């Protein structure tokens, strides 16, 4: 289930089911984001869980899902820095520290998580045939190649791709709605 | 830059470009960003993203465990019911005091020349009537045990917002006469039948049932919405008859929504299996758990689809749960529970869709306020009428 503006209103009012919806939709991406720096899934999950706890305590200030995401990514980033500070062997995290302190690479990681989250969600929601085509297209194959590999016509590839784009569009639409709200 | 808006904007542009749907201005925006070598590298990585690796990592996570710990950490358990009731009582008392004060003040100095009376709209509560075959009407507001004149071996125990039928053997033939449990708008009630089957009745619902079932079949008649947990008895099928169709079961959990004004009867199955039979053509449909049958009363069509049954059961847990539901349907449910009329000034807004999960015991103004924030809709509440208009 995706997060609606209605959920955010409920969340602000302290509805924990709305909080669960937000948790479910962002938990995985945030964990993998954290894991990039720590390479330790268990520690990453702890940090993300803490971040959601902080979010709950600040819920009344949240204005939109973009606001919530920004908040979470920032809290998680600080969580990682804190974690590294308390490690005895800092050497292991030298690169992570650099990445975290550099604003550009921090943003790169967010972009990566966001894009991959939606691509994966799209892929998982596709019927089997569509999925195969999507995977091949993601590997950089053009329509002709895909048609040959799967032994189907180029036109079939095209129509199946349309279905995929429609799904993808729905998910992108979510982001754009949120951005529109933000720019109002 | 407000918050971290930038990375989300870029994510959106990348996805749109992978989809091939970039508009000219967006293309330029993305190109500017791609002018930097490192950015282009990221773009290439993403357009060939290794999603399998990602999925494998996803599967190693334990969101449920984290959520449980989070719940414990924040200690947000549902407020016990009595506390909520105390809150309502306190609110009513306060209103009472305020009212008296205003009245007193008004009488003293006549500052308020016109008395504006705003009716407070309260959520529904447990209430029901038992209508006997003799058309006698019994209000079930007080706890008591009683029996109907014809047969004293059948006891009716009304306690804790539940009416329980208990039959001692042998029951008289007369006990097979049908009685009606009527739950008015703004009400809900529970019923436990003689065979142990439990039924939750939603607002504005009538259920006709016998005190004792006949020897072959257990038949009840429904108009409105009810959730059934049917006691298993393979010898005696349980049948719910509604307008135009019936649901046949042996022992299962399911919800039936069959309001007179609605164009369709919706049956949602939680567990077990049920068979739905149309009256006219005797066509049937078999439901599996988490499937729903939408029967259209107009053309007799039956459509089966997969759903999350919990969404349709929100009401028995004291919630309104909507998933991409039209405003028309949402307000219809509100009108039954809060006992209000709804008037659309702009008919097109009736089709707007919303998702949400809210407490049924909240004030209607709170719920309407949430919807108002989401769309350009405004609600005016006058007496017991909600007027919906476009901003």
C-alpha cells in the first residue's frame, strides 16, 4: 500500500496504523541505504528503527511524504555517523565517512535507493511475460534483441512494454504529486 | 532548497526518462544534471540496475520484528475502551456545564439575542431493537435475561451489547418463528444464535432469524451489513438470504453487505469457503479466502475478485478502512454511522477517491477535516446534514 496524503494527516494525528503504512513503504529502502555505509544489515535495521522512533516523536511537524523521507534520510545519516564514531576500528569506515560528509554522494545514494525502489516495485507488480521483457530491457537490450531472445514478435514486445510503462507511470505519478504539493 | 527536495526530483526525472516519457523542459533539466560525469555514471548504473541483488537483500530484512520492537518502544497500544468512554463522558459533562453557563449568562444579561443551536454529531454506539413476530418491539438497552411467551425453554440473554439465544431442549415448534433484530442508523450490535454462530450487525441493518433452527437448514435473512462467524455443522448448511441472492456455507467467517439502496451485494470471505447462488438463474460462484463477490442487483451479474478481506472488516474492529474508495461510498458509510444526511452540491466530487484508515469513534468533523485537506472539497454541517461542495 502506498502512502496517501490522507495517511499523512492520520499519522500527524497519532494514528499508528498510518504510521505502519509509512513504515512499510520506506523501511526497506532506508535499511539498504544504511547498509551501503555499514555493510551490516542488523546494525542498519537498528538505526532505521531508531529513525522511525524519532519520526514518531516529530510527527506533528511533517508536511508531506517528501518531508518525511527527507527527515528519515537525514536522521539515518546522523545515526550512521554516530555508529561509526563509537566503533573501535574506524579504518573500515573511512570511505563511508567520506561519502556521508560529502553532500553530493549522500544525494547519489538517495537517488539510487529511490529509483531502484520504484523499479523493483514496478517489476514485482508485472505479469510474468512483461517481467521478462522488463528485465531484458533493463539489461540494455533493444526491442529486436528481446523479441529474438524470447521468440516473440517485436510488436508483442512493444505492447508488453506499454503495460510496464503504465505501471511505472503510476508510481512516478506518486512522486510528482508529492513534488507538486511541495511547490504549492 | 527546501528539505532534500533535489534528489527526489532527480529520481523522478530518471524514472521518467527510463520510461521514455520526458517532456522537453524536463529533458533539459535532466541533461543539465547529466553534464557532470559522475552523474552520468550513476544514470547508467541505474538504467541497468541489478534488481535481483536488491530483492535478495530486501528478503534478508526483518520489518515485522523491527515494527514490533518499535511498538514496544513507543508503547502505543490502543486506548482501552473504558478510557475512551470516560473521555466521552467527560466531554458530555463539559458540554453540559458549558451549556448551563451559557444559559445562565444569557438569561442574566441577554447578550445573546439569537440562540444558535449547533447539534453535536456523535459517533454511533451499541443499540438495537428486537422485533417479534407479533410486531412487538423490545428495546435492548438494558441487560436482562428473558424468554418469549410461546416457549420458556428458549432464553434470550441480553448482556454487554450482545443478544445471546440459548435453547434448552426440547424447544417448541413455535420457536422456529422468525424474529427480527433491527440495528438503527448510528448503531451496531452483536448476536449469538442458538447454534453458537456469531454475527456482528452494522448500522441500519435488519436480520431475521429463528430462535431455534429447523432440522435441515439454518436460514437467516439479511438487509444491511453483517459479519458472520458461522459455527461448523456439516449436517445443517447455513444460508444467508439477501435481495436477489443467497450465501451457502457450512462453517466460515465472512462479511455480507446488502443495503437496499445499494446497487450491489458484496460478500467478502475471510476463511473457509462459501457458495453464492443467484435467485433467478441459479448461477453460483464459489469463494475462497480473501475473495470477494460483487453481485449486481440490476443485471444479476456476479463478479469475483481478490481482495484484502481485512479492509472490508474494519468496522468490526471500530475502524473505517478505505482503499481507493469513492467519496460517495465513504459518505454513505459515515451517514449510517453518524446518522446524518449527505447532500452533494457538485455531483462530480462524488467520484473522487480516497484511501485511509481512521477510528470509527472519532467525531465526524475530524474525519471530514482530513478529507478536506486532501482535495479541494469543503464540508458544511448544518443540523444533521453534511453539504459537500467544491472549494
